[in-house]
C-alpha cells in the first residue's frame, strides 16, 4: 500500500514510535500537533489510523518532529546540570527582603543591574512560601488596567469589569498574609504603582517592587513630589545591588566546581560585564559542554570559546 493511504507496517511502526516519544518527552497530542503545525484532530485521526487525507504528508511532519525531539534531548544531555538557584550573598539578602515584606507586611523595593539574581530570588521565594504571587511588568503591561488584569490572571480571577478588578483582587488576597511581587516594576506608570500601593494598604499584604535601577531612582527622586508621596512614604526597606559581589561570583564558581585559579579569574572578568551572573552561568554551561566533548577538564580555552559565542568582547586580557 502507498504511504498516502496510511496503511502498512512502516506507517504502523511510525505511529508506535510517535506514541513512545509522546510518553518519553511528556508531550500531549495537542501540544505535538501545535508544534508540527497540523490540526489536533488531524494528528489524532492519523495516530488512530483513521485519517482520510494525505497520510504521507502527516507522516513527514511526524518524522521531522521526532528528529527535532531527539536532537533537543541530545543537546540537553550534553549540557552540564548547574543548580537552578544558588544562595549567593546577594540572593540571601533579596530573600530576607521578601520575607520582611510578607511577614510585616510591608512594601519593599529590590533594584539592581541585569543578571544580579533578582528574578531567580523571587521565583525561589515563591517556590518555598505560601500565598506568594509574581506578576511581571513590561511595555505592554504598564498601565493601571493592564497590571490589574495581569494580577487577576495570576490569582485565577475572571473579573471582566475593569472598574471592579481592584476590589476583586483585594477580596481575594485579604487575610492571606500573602506577598505580591511585581517584577520589572520599572515599566509601570506612576498611577499603576499607586494602584499597587492601594492594594497593599487595603488588603494588608506584602508588596515587593522589583526592577532595574530606574525603579529606585523614580521612587527616591519622586518621593519629593506629591504624586509619589503616598508610595514613597510606605517603602519599609530598600535593597540595591548594581552589580554582583565577588562573593556572589565565588558561590557560582564553587557550585559549578570551577577550581583553577586561571579559570576562576577569567570567569570573574566575565561576571563583571553586562549580564553579570546570568552571563557567567550561560558561559559556564557552554564551556563545560565543550570540555565534555573534548573529554578533558574545563580550562580557559573552553571558557574563552564559550564567551565568544555569547559576546563580541573578549575578557581574556582583563583577566590576565
């Protein structure tokens, strides 16, 4: 029989391979269909041997998907397993600030440069504590209505009436002793920030505004203006970290098992660049993958090659 008919041992074997792959990679049929660019009903019918269309066309998409899944699995296996969260001194300070915000409850600000670990600390805190909700500001989520809609979604609320969203949020979180974390809060407008302040006041929950140096500058400078006074006066703790501490970088290198003086010196130079610990961690993953492929211990050549794949600048001279 032709492949287009969907009948025959080769097609049956492909269906069996597809079922095994779905189970192995923990992917549902609807998700697989979406990634292949075919309809769920089409893929489902094909897997059941009941598709009346061009089975060969669907089989071709299945083969490409299977190859992509296998390649991705090989890539993941080659990447070293670094801890997803490392308790650096800076991360510990951020966690303490979040705990203060939730326990008091209070309003805290956490600001710093990119890659110092703000978002990872927030995610770790939410993972280990109850009634913690994280929402993220962005250019499209900057207004009062947009941030309230985002908070409602995070809380599982479906309040269609815009004017009632604040009240719905307050009712949901009041009495929970919870903490609302707003990451990338620097994107929010002043009225949106004041809306968050009103939720903090009325619901008596902790509020953490997390972002880059701009959020600190706006609150510190704006606190002298009337429209910021209500917000600025409620900030109970301000935490700033423009760049990672030397101890933060050492904690990352210790966790990754980097012991050579030359390698650690080079990694410190990388961590001092824009991207900070995030860039350093990405570099380490690629460098260790290169070392594994060579069958040798990690060395400065692997780190230099890895960094070159991430940036045009060379940290070697700085680390010499």
